[in-house]
C-alpha cells in the first residue's frame, strides 16, 4: 500500500530541518514514543539503525529504523521494520520562502500474519495515522 501526503509548515526550511533532524525532539511530536536506542552505523547517516519503542494503546511496538538517504535539506528517507511490516518512508522538504512544503511518501509492505490482517485494515487508517504524525510535527515546529 502506497500513498503520499503533504502539509505546509509556516517556517523557513532551514528551521524545519533543524527541528526535524534531532533525536532529542522526537518525543515532542511522535505520539507514544517511549524510547530510541542507536544500534549501529554513524548516527543520522545512511545505514544507521535505531530501535524505536512505541506505546500504542494496549500494545508495545518495536521497530527498527534504517536510514536510506540523508540529503538534507531536500530529503530524508528510511525504512521502518516491525513485526510483519516493512515501511519505506521518503520525506521531501520544499523551500517556499517563509514556509516549507513537506511531502511524505509511504510504502507499506506486509508479510506473515500481517499480510492477511492488512486485507481487513482500510488504507485510510494508515493515512490518518500518518496525517496525525505530520500535523503533530507541524504544531511542534510552529510552536518551537
């Protein structure tokens, strides 16, 4: 399942990138994030792996982020692997003077039991969660 969402952040791109490119800020805008632990590679660089732990209601979700592309201020992309799910996320930041257009392209791939379960989960559920995360970052950034 693949989709693209975008939002306008009322800040110059340099400031958006400064806020986005900080592990210290993750907990300020990623709902449910409990912890992040660097596993391997040079932090923040392509190939680096980080374990992210989330509290999602009644369950804990552990995922591994692997950075694919770090071409800031234009692009930051990575994979996010959790049990039964592989997600490729590409973030593009477009300079629009006093504002920044953030385009997020997400490609979910399911395997094992999640492949079967994904047949019953509407794609709108994934888009809604992504939209909420983008809006949380926008609110955090504009209020920082």
